[in-house]
């Protein structure tokens, strides 16, 4: 008789050859189990993992990390965000899982935590900031709930500074990409640069969201609903793709199947490399869309209706990241002023 093991997390992944493999984990974020359900090694590994899980490491940071992952604050996150958080939490557990909570108020603790972040930064400053911000967020959650008395991770500052003004797809970059991109990836480019939406939301976008004139979607991050008019090159591409559609989703692989996040990222990266576009990502198309709308004379409110940003976020993007060194914005402002003054001056 097979024993029903509770909490097993089954994950199906696409392999390099296009086939699929199924992996089993003791629980979401838990250790991977060998073999298949019913195998003796599988059951033994599950029991061992479960035994370790129930040993509540009271008095250590591991107890806080466990409590956070069992809370709605974590479980309500989007699947992709949870996956990223688990990856960061594993690093924190490995380094500080047995760290005593009683030592958190000690001033030397903050120094020790920051020294670890600096060590991570030797490989990647950006990744070090992300890992430590996850750590800080968990500690803030624990402080609010009285699980710890102080948060030595708060306000650590940033090690990585992104020059987002340079991370904009210019006309030359777009032309180089279009010259080598297959139609299904060029459609992805157009959707991103004309809607300003995130990769995950665009990959999940179905044909039912497009009525021939506009695209309606609910953003996975923040839950905002946006209604985006489709025109020009994007509308033409969507209408052409609709005639030949063979899948539920608008964006598909060459086999007319929906993309996985990793699969799309890999294929996109290969075409970007082939186009010799350096230092630009798919996510940069979101900022590119904001910039192009602004350069076209759109107001912050108009931009926000497309991208789903708040007005505050649109203003922050334009001010801090994209337009501070963009001479085209200055030229646009000059043309508007010249046109205004030419129309208001009284002839002598």
C-alpha cells in the first residue's frame, strides 16, 4: 500500500532537448527528493526532511525565516517573486540560520551582516543588494510582529547604482534587433515597447485580451487593470498574428506553445546577442516605452494609462533614471517653447 505524503511539491521543467522532466520537493522551497513517489529512497528522504522541518529552531534566525515563509506575507507573493525570494532565503539560511536572536541588538551584528553583503558584492553588487534587501524585508516583517526586538538590516544603502539613462533601446538598437529577430520575437518586442508591460504579463497575455483595437490585462504585480489602445505597427502585427494563431496566448514559441519564463529569456538573449545589442534587456523596453511616450509629448497621466505605473512612479522614472541625460527631451522642450512664443508674440 502506498503512503500518501502530504505537501509534496511537483515541478515540471523543460530540458535543453525540448523534453520535460518532473522533479519532486518535500514542500515548496524544500529540499529536492530523489526518485519518484513510492520509491524507498524517496520516502526516506521525505521523512528525513520533514523531521528536520518540525525541529523548530527557536531562538535562532532560522525560526524567523521559517515563520516568514509560512505567513501570508510570503504565500501571497506572485509565484515568480516567491521563487526568487526562496533563492535568497537559502543563502541567508546557510550563512545565518543558527544566528541567535538574542544577539541582534548588539551593535556588532549589523557590522557582521553588512560584511556578508560586501562579500556577496565581490561577485555581483546588484545581486548582493537584492539578497540583502530580501533579508531586510524579512527582518522588518519580524520586527512588526514582535518576533525580534530590532532590525540590524534596516536602511543599508545601495552598493549598485544603475545608469538607467543608458539602458534605453535607441532606434539603432531596434533596427539591429529587427534585422535578425524571427516574427514571434519581434512581436514580443512590439508588445513591450508599445505597452510598457512586464515580461511575465505579456507572456501570459491571451488572444481574448485583444479585441482588435485595444488590449486589456490585469498586472500580476500590484493587480492594476490597464486598457491599452493598439495602433500603428503593433496593431498591424497583432492582426497578422491573429489570422495565423494556433495557441491561446499571443506570444508563443516556434512550436506554437506558450512560453516558459526561462525559455523566453534564453531565446531572447540569443537574438539580442546575434543583433550585437549590448547591455540592454527585455525589461529595459518598459522604461523605453515610458521615455518614448514622454518624448512624444505625452503627459505623466497619459503614460500611466499605458504602463500601469502610478503617477509618482512615472515621474520618478522620467526624473531619476531616463531623461536626466537625454538631449532629445531638452530639444522637445525647446521646440514647444519656440512654437508657443511664435504664436503669442505681437507683430511690431
